[in-house]
C-alpha cells in the first residue's frame, strides 16, 4: 500500500512533488546499475518480477511486494518522508523515484549529493508499459521480457483495439473527508478510459484531484463506482453509504470495492488491472 497519490490529493501533505523540469529523465549510464534504491512501491515489485531484485539495496516502508523479496531490505522511510541520509548510506548507483509519490525536496537532496535519480512520470497506460520495458533494459533477460514486459504491451494494445463504443460513467474516489476524485491529467483517469470508463469528474480541472461533495456525485449520476483500498482504504461501510444515494450505480448495484493497486501501480499489474476493471465496467462484453 502506498501513501497518498499526491500531496495535492492528501490533506496536510508534507511537500510538493518533483517539479516538472525534474521529470522524465532517465540518467545516462555506461552500464546497468548494480545498486538500486527504489522509492516507488510498484516499481520495486516490477524490478523483482524482471529478475533485477538482487540489485535492489533499499526500499520504502510502503514497498511490500514481493513480500519475501523486500522483507530483509533496508527501509529508507516512506515515499513522502524519505530519509535521504539512509539512502546515501546505501551508496546506490541509481535511485528510482516518481513525480506523484516522492517529493522535490528528496529528489533535489539526492541529486545535490551526486546520486543519479530517475524520476518516472507515466500519465497513460501506454507510458506505463514503456516504463516497464525501460526498467527491463537495465539487465532483464529474454525470459523476463517475454513473460513480464510483452504480456503488458499486448494487453495495452488489445485494450486499445477493443475499446467499448459506449463508455460507462465512473466515479472513482481516492479520499473522503473531504471526498476527492481524479482529474483528467492522472494515470488513474487514463487507465479508466482505456477500460471503457468515462470519468464523471473529468471536467473538474481546478486541481488534479478535485474535492467533491456527495451532492456533486448525485448530479454526476455515475453508472459505476469503484472504491479502491488505497490511498484511502475504502470498504463496505463506504459502499453502503453510497448505495443510499439516488444514482444509477446504487440502483443497479454497481458499487464495487477494488484492489487499489489496479489503478495506481505501474508494472506487471497493468495487465490484470485492464482485464479486471473492464469486466466491472462492461460485464457483458468480456474482458477485452
């Protein structure tokens, strides 16, 4: 489980994400890194799935998958409150960060200390697939590429090819007290769209994670509500509350608690996410 998706999305966030000028850079290296610190839970999992786990020398406390692989690794704090000194003590060749999950303060401090930092920032599912292949280029073997990378690329291609003609109107909250959802410039929005969903708050552009009221949810009239278990741990009580609203999703029983990693983790989980969410949004059309 990660912390909040963005400081903009969490009440009382510690500091802002990495600045735009710090994004998208993959440090040029003459050889693949031998010592990697990952500050991104989903990419930690991806590194292990790609057979690169032996190179990971440090992770955050939110890097919980694969459980056996990360159990004995040094923890360098959280994604928002990374202990820079702990990272430096591990003498990494490369630190992998993410614009949403890590802070500019952390990135700047590491770079000032001479550490190469790769700040990832996929905003679409296709970009997430590209990122997975770029991770593989750090030394994954042919078997890992064929069993981990290529299935994700095929799933993205198939989802794009079979996009439903009539999208389901979706409310996807990420927080409550206050209620918050996702705006159009987010990975979650892009993934929902690729699964055949129309984000009912896509027009709310005042911030990347708009603050809402339940009256606004009623006015938006979603066909489906997906309640993730992260960054806020939505559960049955939240679903029951939303079922009391006069909205199509409540009337048809289409309020679902889901695995939050489907919509927020990059890497091998993309393939499962596309299939699972497509089935929830379009149950009579197959998984695509």
